[in-house]
């Protein structure tokens, strides 16, 4: 009886932190995983040739992606979008679709966009692990296409998607990594938004369970890095992008988007920056063997 009584006592002490963990994580996920409404626009409005690409995750979910061909460059960009977005936002209106089409044509290569589970018209409940599986499945779908060189795929993350892209670049081979408006971790973002949470997180160090801790991962990045961040970003602090850049190994580049807020897309700066980065990843052609005369 003493042993059982002790277990019950321990369970009572465990209940408050367990309940706090579930409540905290439930609130956090409601804010992190917000898909924007699926719009009635059509990808054809981008004026860029494309193909709808369904694919499946390791845990059996069917997801939806779109592969655009912006030019003849052999590189392929795998794009991971942010929260409050889904792929249809890129062709939501005629003007937005034309701007997106201009961006893809400006890059001059293939550009693959997809929605995570629970985003857009996809089924499922998003989690950190789930989004990692979704990105890996999207990369796998590109690997299965004979026209795509797996070693010329560039991972590109925006906002929430930067945490997913960093993880993918560490787990799977790729040519390079582009981060637009990246954050250091979910925990850092929470303290930035609500400084009073710092004391609570000190008492409950296992929170949050949803981490996307890019700051801990990026020192081990095995590929070249491009970071782009608007210096007027009031959603993800500009200093977080600078911090990730500082933590990353060489080779790396940092591009400031002057006067750009979080959702601004100054194409006149972004297109050259990404284009030049992709071109820098192109392997140098092997020199012909020296001819010797005996």
C-alpha cells in the first residue's frame, strides 16, 4: 500500500506540469500553424508553365505541390512557405500571380511550392515532426523526376518555413539553403513577443515542445547559405536573421532588404540575390586533362 500511495502522490505532483504542457502546446500550435484561406485564383495566372504534383509522406498523407518552370537553368528551388499562408496565396489575384510569375522567371529555374499537412486543401494536423516529414516527402518527389538533378536542388524557406528548411538541409543532401526572414527558434520568438514568458519558460524548461531551433542546428549546416531579411520587419526581428547568419559556417551571404516589412517582397533586390546565389552553386566544369608529349 505504501508503494501505491507513493505513486499516487507522485502522479498528483506530475499533473500540473503535464496539464500546463498540453495547454501551452495547444495554444502555441494554434498560433504557429495557421493556414490562410484557400483562394479561387489559378496557377495559370502566373503565366509560367507548371505541373500539379501530388505526393505522399512517409506516414501516408497525400499532399499537393506545383512545379513551375521559370527557365532552362538546371537548378530547382524547393520552397517552404510561412504560417498564415498556403500555396494558393501566390496566385490569389492577378497582380500577385504576375509578381510571383515574374519572380520565378527572374530566377530562371524550376520552382516547387507545396503545402504542409493541414495547410491549403491538405488533410492532417500539422506538428513540427509532421512538417519535417512533409518537406522530406516534397524533396523525395523532386528526386523521382528524371529531369531534375538532385544535387542542384536549393532549399528555400520563408518565415515559419525557415525552421523547416534548416532541418531539411541538415538531414538531406542539397546544393544550398536560402532563408528569408528567419527566426532563431520558437522559444526566442515567444520571449520576443511576450517578455513575461521568460520567467515561466525558466521554470518549465521543456517548453515549448514545438521548437524549430534553427540557432542550435545552423552551426552544423553543410551547404552554402543565403539569408535575406527586411530591416523593417516587425514580425520576425531583423536581429534574428543576423544572429543565424553569424552562427552559420562559411560560405554564407547576408542581404538586407531595405525598408522591407515581413510580408514585403522587393523583387528588385531578391531576384538578383537569389539568382547570383544559385549561380554561385554551379559546379565549375572540370578542366580537360593535360596533354603530354613524350
